[in-house]
């Protein structure tokens, strides 16, 4: 062959190659010849230059994003994203997806001059809510149009239907305001007959009738209409489209229909009907038709039938998501037949029992999510077979036990979440082998022990969460080897010691939470290296010293929580460098000095909490924090006036300046702040009248414990959103309580106590609002009757009218207050019998009716478990009579068990305040005491100053949690019950001024907490017990008992009186005489007495009155005479009133 033949052959091959590849792009062609027409090159450049380059949320899935770097004067066919026809040079393809374009796409854009375009991709840019131009209809050669995720809005133009050659159209994931009206959809369905792919997710199609979907091209193979607002019934025939392979109708919550129908096309391989109302039939003749399905998403669906095991017949399944349904029972064993399964999501169901071994043979499984169910037991060893597993998500179940070697073989794991279970023991060493692990979450379990050094092997970790466990000890310094960590959460454990030096290497951290541990010492200076940190919480530890100046380097910080530590220096001015800071919480420390001016430069700050410190001064410059929504400065040492400039904080919704030393008047400008919802100024030295309220946003007002005077301004009653109004303890607030207050329908707390209000209580207060929980009008000058109507369904839990001049009776309608926990009507002039109907209120803990005119006897309970939660009962200073209510005492269950929980009685679950703490005034150990907080453990029973008669019941000894028992100033008789010695928590016992007789029981000596004892003015006798607390009581505890002797009295006991009889005899003495002897005992006594008397008479007769016998008889007569004189003394002679 000659050279000419070879040349001819080469030219033929070149000609063939050029004809077989008519188009070229930058990826497969470069040439010095400019094939691109100049007008198209210019159009492209002008189009690109009409936009700026900017990252946007719409490009979130693009990595890495592309940059459009087109050079003028070069062939546009060589530019990135441009495809040309090799024969003509025309631009036929433009791919600018993920190119960071930002700006408006106008209808006169040069883009629309590229008439030869066949493929156009503008996805994942930000066109700033541009309208999709009708000019798109000019691209008559277009086969592929992708405008996905590009922030288009407005109407989809009907001109899109002119693109009759379209094979693929994607308008999904744009602004929710992008709409497709029925007329445009119908044109699109009618004209786009070659369409195979249609993606309209998030396009508003709420006006499109589902039946019109039947008009779409029969060639359609992929249809995705998720979150389109479709509503109505979808025809069954729609699912029989022979070419349909991929169908996504998810998140159309009002879309109905039935799936699968009979004769279903078996071509479907991808199906997503999640979050619709389409009925999905789990029946053998229907669901088993889906032979080709590989991907099935049925999240939160409307299932008909419960035979979930039928899905095990879909053996081609690769992905199966069934989250958010109501499936229960165990996972079907038929799932073991899904050999190709790679992704299984069963979260948010009601599955129970242990994890079955159905997964043992599913060796392709890469994603297993069983979270938020009710699985229990140990993890099965069969999990070790899932060697391809990358995600194991088992959170929020009831798994227990230790984790042993289940993870030893799972070396492909990248994410493990075992949170919210009951696992315990130490972290298994097998976790150290998972060197691909990126996320490990073990929070909310019972793991314990120390963190192993082996964690340093997990060098790919991005997220480590061990919070809410029982880990202890120090954090190993080797943890610093995890230098790819982005998030570290160790809160709510028992870690202690100092933060290790190795932390200095964790420079990629964006989230660090070490709160609620026992760390101490100073915050390491190495924290200044965390310049990527966005969230830092070190609260509830024992850190001390000063806040490091190096914090100035944390310029990315948005949230900083250092509360509840022991910082004791001034606030570092370096915090002023944290320009992105949104939340700053330094509360509950010992920080001193003034707020530095640098803090007022944090213009992004939204939440500032400096409460519970020792700060002084309230600078007016705080008004420069223009973005502040919450300002908490309570419990400091702030003095002076409240600066009126605070009212410039136009978006402030919460202002708390309580518990300071602020004085002067309340600036009237505070009452016109447009966004203010909570204004808390209580416990200061503020005075003056309350100005009118000019804003309607206020919901929470607390001005209590100040020196305010005058009347409540009428404008308060126009605050329609008001939930809390607390004006208590101002002393000089006066006037009537207007019935207009009942127009505040959302009111939850009304506390006007300890003021000078007068007049009547508005009767509407009992039934104006179902939300009212706290009503406290105590310590005023109110008169008239208690509101008589309390409506059913009310939410009252605290009702206090103590210390007024109320008359009449206690209204029976109070039984409608089924949530009532606290009732105080004491210190009034109520003339009534005991309100036994209160026994029907199941939540009652405190009942105070002292110092009224109650009369009559206390009858026994009529309902089961009456007063079972009662802790405090004060009926003192009334005229109640009859025996003590023994049967009620037997029902006081709460007083029978000791609650060692150190908390206070309160109303929780209020919308703003964390709680309303209950208060009460009681006679306590002989003095009037106001308990501003009532400990849950406080149990007291005060029935003093009444007319009760009879004996002290033995059942009182069951009330073991009683701290105070006062039965004084009644007419009780009999003995002091030895069972009172069982009241081991008793601190005060007052039985004075009764008619009690007999000896003081020795059992009372065991009351080791008894601090006050008053048994005076009774008819007690015998020696006073000695030892323990009894050695501390003085004469006043026993005066007025002529028969007592021994310390501390001056009366000495006779030798024969020094030793008391055994307690057991004492305990039974009363009941023996009360019940009488049986006839056998009487007969035996009579017989023995008769024999003894005859014998003794014979001896006397023969011995002529021996001296020892005469002395015995005379001594006995003398003792009887003394007792007789005491019994016949005037009954009130031994009492003091």
C-alpha cells in the first residue's frame, strides 16, 4: 500500500467521525477554529454578566459549585456547560446548573435569542423569585428543560406547552408561590405528547383536578408531583399506565384514591405515596402484583389491612420506607426474603419485642432505621452479619443491657444512633474498630464508667454525643486526636476535673456542649483556637476565675452559655468582638462590676441573660442592642432609675429587671413598647402610680413587692392577650376590683394580694375563664360574699381569699374546681359548717379555713380516698365541735409517707412563667409565719382553738410525715396516745389547754426532731420523761399540770414514781377499760377475790389489825382522797384562754 492510499483511508475515517458526532462540547472537543456564531457567543456573555455570583440555599446540594469562567474572544463551544452542533456551530445545549447565578431573569434576556437550544439546565441557582418568562416558549427545539431549585415564582406560563418536543421537564423545588393553573396544565398535558419525565414538586397545583392527570402523555415513564397541594380523588386507572416506572405523589395530604387496583401495571419500579390519603391495600391479590418494584416509600400512609408480611413477597425491593404508620407487633419473618434490600426504614411505628433474626441473611443491607418504636431486650448477635451496614439507627426504644461485641464486624458503619434507650455498662471496646465511623450518638442511656483511650482511633468522627448518661472521671487527653470533630456533646454526665490539654487540637469544632457536669478550674486558654465554633455551652459546672480574653477569637460564635458556674470577675470586654453572637447567657455566677460598653456593640444579639450575679448599674447604652428580644437582669444589685431609653428596643418581647434595688417611677415609655410581651419588675423599690398601657402585646405583668400606689389603670383590662397580672405586696394599691377584669379571657394568674383593695369581689371571677389557674386576693379589705359560681371545666389550682372581711358560706360549686390544689379562706367572717364537699376534690394539698365562724361537727368521709393528697389542714380558731374526725385521718395518705423531695408546691405548665410558687401563712411553733414557699415535705395539722371533745384517736400516729400537730385549746380527754411516738418527723407538738390525763408516754422521747412541746394546762401526772429532746424543754411546756414531777419542774418525784410502767401496758390501758372485761375474767376475779377476802379477814380477826396492814390501807385512802379532790375541781380551772 502506498502513502496515497493510507491518506485516502485517513480522510474517509475523519469524514465518518465528523458525521457520526454532530455536536460537541467543552468536555470532548477543542479547536482553534471558532465554530460558535458571534451573536450566540455575545448572547451567552451578556446573559452571564446579567447575574452576580453568590452562594444561595438553592444551591445546597451542589458540591462543589461551578464557576462560569467564560473568556471573551474564545470559541463559546469550548466554554464549560456549552454544547454546539459540530456542523453548524449553533449552541444546542446549555448546562449552568449549580453555577451560583444570582439575580432576576428578565423576559428580554439574551438567553432567549439562542433559538437552537435543545437542552437547557438552569437548576440550583437563585433567580430571586423571577417569573418564568413566556419567552421560554420560543425554544421550539427544546427536549430537556431543567429549572429545578432556582427560586422562580409566579405563574407557570401556558407558553411552556409550545415546547412540543419536550421529553423531560423539571420545574420542581422552587418557591412555594410558583403556581400551575388548570388551563396551563391542561395545555401542557395536551401538547407535550412526547414527555417521558415530568417533575413538578412544590409547584402549587391545588386548583388542578387529579382526574386531569389522566391526560398526560401515555409515554410518561417518570412522574414526580410531591408537595403540590393536590386534593380530591385520583382515578384507579391512573395506576394502570403501562409505561409508568417511577411515581412520586408524596406530601399531598388531601389526595385520595385506592392503590393498588386490580390489573395493576407491573412496570412500576419506584413508588412514593408518603403522606397522602390514598388507601393502600395490604391484600394478597393486590400488593403482590408489584413484582418489579425496587424502591417503595410509604411513610405516614392510609393502610387498609394489617398483613405487613405480604411485603416480603416483593423480592426485588432495594429500598423500603414504612415510617410513621401504626404498624405493631413484631417485624414479619417474611422480611427475611428481601435478599436485595439495602435500605429499611421502620421508624415511628409501634413494633415491639426483640429485634428478630430476619436480618441475618440480608447481607446487602446498608441502612437500618428502627428508631422510635417499642423494641426491647438486647441487641441480637445476628447484627454482626450485616457487614455492609453503614447506618444503624435504633434510638427511642426500650433496648436494655450491655453492648458487647455486636459491632466487631460492622467495619463499614458511618453512623450509629442508640440514643434514648436503657443500655448500661461501659462503652464496648469493639467500637474502637469502626474506623469509618462519622457519627456516634449514645445519649439518654445509662452508660457509665470512663471514656476509653481507644476513642482516639475513631479519627473520622464528625459527631460524638454521649450526653445524658452516667459517665464519670476525667476526659482523656487522647480525645484531642479526633481532629475532624465538628460536634461534641458530653452534657448531663458526671465528668469531673479540668478540660484536658488535648482539646486544643479540636479546631474544627462548631458545636461543643459540656454542660451539667462537674468540671472545675479555669476555662483553658486553648479555647481561643476554636475559631470555627458556633455553639458553646459550659453551663452548670464549677468553672471559676475569669472568662478568658481569648474568647475574642471565637468570631463565628452565635450561642454562648456559661451560666451556673463560679466566675467571679468582671465581664470581659473581649466579648464585644463576637459580632455574630445571638445568645449570651452568663446567669447564676458571681460576676461583679458593670456591664462593659463593648457588649453594646453586639448588634446581632437577640438574647441576653445576666441574671443572678452581682452587677451594678443599668446603663442607658443597652438600648443600642437593637435586635434584642429578651433581656434578663434579675437578681443583681442594680440601683438607680430604669432608663427610659430601654423603650427604644423595638423588638424586645421579654424584660426582667426583678429582684434588684431599682427605684423611682416606672418609665411610662415602657408601656408603649410595640413587641413587649413580658414585663417583670417585681421585688424592687419602685414607687408611684402605674401609667396607662398603650400597647396591646403584653401578656405577663409582675410589679409585685414594690411601693406602687393608686388604682389599677383601666387600660390594663384592655390587654386582651394578658395571661399573668401580679401586683401583690405593694401596700398602697387601692380602689375596687372592676368586673371588667373578667374580659381578660386568657388570664392564667391573678395575684392582687397584700394591698388595700376594697369593695366586693367580682362574682364573674369564678367562671370567666377556663384558663385561670391562680386567683390570689388575700390580705385586702374586700367584703361581701365569696364568688358563688365556679363553672365546670375550670382550671383553678390555687384559690386564696385569706385575710379579708368575707361573710356568708363557702360555695358548694367549688367542687367543680377538680384541679384545685390549694384553698385558703382563712381569717374572714365565714359562717358555715365544715365544707365536707371538699373531699371530692382529688388534688387538694392545702386547706386553710382558720379564724372564721365555722361550727358543727366533722362527719366522716362519704367518698373513697377523700383528702388523700392533703398535706396541710388548718381549721384553727373556729367553733367546730364533736369528736376529732378519725375516719378522715385514716384517709390522709399523703401525711402517712415522708416525701424527701426538696421542692416547693407550685403550679407548673404555665405559658410564660416556669411556675407559680404557692405561699401560705400558718401558726408555726407558736408564731404567725408566712411561708413564701411551701416545701412539698411540709405536713401540718392544726385543729386548735375549737370545741372538739373526746379522745385523741390512735390513728393520728399513722401520719408519719407530720411536722406540726396542734390540738390545743379544745376539750379533749383521755390519755396522750403513745402512737404519737411514731410521728418521727414531728418538730412541734401542742396539746395544751385540754383535759388530758394520765402520764406522758415514754414513746415521745424518740421524737428526735421535736423542738417545741406544749402540754401545759391539762391534768397530766407522774414523772416527765427524760433524755434526748425532753432535756431541752422548759417549765412552760408542762405548767398547769399539778400532778407532774421531775425535770425541769421543781417538783421532785417520789421514789415509787421514778420508774414508769412499760409502754405496752400504757398503750392498752385505755382500750381495756373502754371495752370492759369478759365474763370469764369477771368470774375468775370474783372467785379469787372471794377466797383472798375470806383468808385476809381471818388473819385480821386473829391478829387484831397488824401495823403493816393499817398503814397500807391509810396510804391508799389518802391517795384516793387526793384524786377525788382533783376530779371535782371546776372543769375550767385547769385551762387557760
